[in-house]
C-alpha cells in the first residue's frame, strides 16, 4: 500500500482492495492507497476507464464499492454520503441554479456544527481566495463555466471536509485563470489538512500532486509514481 503517513499519525483516507464494477463486466481497481492529512494524489488515465465512477462511489453517491474505505480511521463504506466527511466536485459543476454564487457557498457549511461567525468567515475567505466576490450576488444559472468552477471549489474550501475528491475541476477555466485558481485551491486544501484525490488529464495539474495513480483502459492501476 502506498502511504505517506508517519508512525503514530492517523491517515485521513485509507483504501484497501477497493474495486467498483462497471458496465460490460469491467472493474476499476483494485486500489490500495493511504493518504495523510494534506496529501494530494492524482488519478490519470483514458476517458471511460472508471475514474469518475470511482469518485462518485467513494463519495457515496452511486454504486456500492468492494473493499474497505476509512476516513480518519473510521470505516465509512456503509454510511450515507452526507456522513462520510467526503466532498466531491464533479465535472459538470452542479450548483443550486436558483441561488446566488455566495448562497451556494453558504449552503456547503449550513449543516456544520460550528458557530455562525465561523461559518461566515469560512465562506468569505473561500470566496475571496478564488475570486468569486466579483459575481457573488449573481444567480448560478447565469454563471459561465469558469465562474461555476470557482464557486464549486469555493464550496469545498469552505466546507473543509477530511477528504475532497476533484473530477477535472479546472477544465472550465481559461488558461490565464487556471494556474491561479489551481494553486490557490490546492494550497488551501493542503493547509486545512484535507486529503485530496484529483482526477485530471492535464500535465500541469499533475505537477501539483504528491504522486500519481495511472489507470489503463480496463480500469487497472499501475504502482503509484512521484
């Protein structure tokens, strides 16, 4: 199992022999992986090999996985999505289209058991960090793809879950904005001790991760590389 944890340190995310069945009798995995708080791992491979399906399953949004999933040392595979302490940014950048950009970010922290002032602080910091303030009052339905990407990322920054899964989160950004948003988002997640899995085809994205897990056309994985 690939691991960056040190003796006595609890892993933020641990996957043991995790597999996910795909249509046509294919399977993605098995995957053995252990991430310390603040670790960022990249998932790379051809489209259709099961990376996005795997992320949705890890988040508890679809299809049961085989194997063991631990978050902070607690098995979560049988827990509902909202009780796993895992957040996900999907490729299609889903938002509440009837709400403003800021309200979407506020929704990400609405259920947290923290003081109201802390919730407002997290929202404000995330919005400022990713440049959302310029369109914070605009309804999500009116946002561009790049603006939606910033809001989705601001939501996970404000939430500060133990694990965040990112599925091509920077693809909707133009080249000028991509580098800034990517570095700021990943720096913030790392500083909060969030373990991150980043699915991407972009070489510059992969240059920001600690190591890479590569998938082939059949969903099999190679040994992780730096």
